[in-house]
C-alpha cells in the first residue's frame, strides 16, 4: 500500500486533460469505495469499457451522520493502487481544507461536492494545492446555488493559479420530490454562453433513479455538455451508498453503446 511513500497520483507522468475538444468524457465509478474487491471489479469494467476516469468517494459527506461515511484514508490507498493497476485517472471528493493535501497525494482530480460549493476556505485551499501539485478540479453546483454564484466559486479556486476546473451540474432543489433533485440541463447552455469553462452533468445524483440515468445522459450529450459523471456498482442492491441510482455493468455497456451512436451526430468520441 501507499504508506509514507511520495505519491503524486498518476497524472504527473502522463498528462491527460479532463475535457478535450472532440471528446465526451464519461467519469464512472462507485458512489463510495467500499472494499478493494468492489473497487477492483468496477475499475476493471470501467477500463474494459474504454473509459479513462474512475470516480469513487473515500470521504463521504452524508446527510445523515448514521450513514456510511466512507473508508477514508484506506479508500484513498485503494484508489491509488487500482488507478495504477488499470491505468485509469482517478477522481475523489475533498470534504475539508485539512485533508486536501493528503487527498492530492493519491488522486489526479479533486472533486468539490454540492454541500461544499460555498465553502470558500476549502475552495481556496483546493485552488492552492491543485496549482502546486498539478491536479484538476471538478466543482459541483450547490443544490441551492445560482449559476452566477457557481461561476464566482470557480474564481476562488483559480485565484491561486491556472488550474483546469470543470463544472458539474448535478441537479438543484425544487418543489419536486419524485426525482432526488431537478436536473437543470439549461445550465449547460447558460455556462456555455457566459464562460469558457467546461461543464459535465451528473444524472445519477440529479435523478436518484438508475432507470433515468441513460435517458438523461443522452440529453446531456445532446444539449452540449462536455461529459458525464455517473455512479456504477458491481452489485447495486448491496451498495452501502446510493445503490438505487447506480448503473450495473450491463446498464453501463448499454449507456455507452447509445452514447457512442449519438456522439457521432455531434462529431465527438466517448472516452
Ligand atoms: C458524489 O459525487 O459522490 C456526491 C456526493 O455528489 P454531490 O456532491 O453532487 O451530492
Ligand atoms: Mn453518491
């Protein structure tokens, strides 16, 4: 395991941008890293599907303090090892300013979750560490944040230096309760109009229902998003976190088959 070794994630040797012209980046993986076996099996599927980025939470910001909180440091070690084993770039969430430096030793991309979009101390710290260590950042939209507030949050990160920041629309709170949140796909259009910042869509947290993930993924590609973040599990019914919205391996293949077809219309390739 990683232990005290000097780690940098895998990006320093082989620089790959999260978002590139002509590509639609699909980031896939479990909500939470639960065990070595679970992460290994999901990573193997992600790699076999031709994808480049593996996601997985080690520190889980759960709404209830009684829910599974993640494997924490052990999860980071698994992510590092599995990323190396399959040659995948790794994405995990940072939940507080104190652990940013530690997390950055193990992964390529630092994710800031919806609950922390306005945690300015965290944003500044992530900006500093990402700049120093050449990490990329995904900034999810606060579920009650306007697009303007979201764009200003990006500036807290980039004020420390030039870092690749990608926005992630993951649904906002409305009066509707059938879906977990309301996926604001028009935000993609607004972001494209107001900025040059790439934007991906997370249909898993937005809908909360696995059967809605594929149609909303097609919609995200069609509206002009630069990529997706989706939750995938080897056994969704046994997931410790967000199983009801996770795609199983069969559904992941089906989603990628459909997206590959649709991407041709827009002259893009899925990766
Ligand atoms: C996640 O992606 O693991 C997550 C917790 O998402 P969000 O911050 O959008 O709820
Ligand atoms: Mn989740």
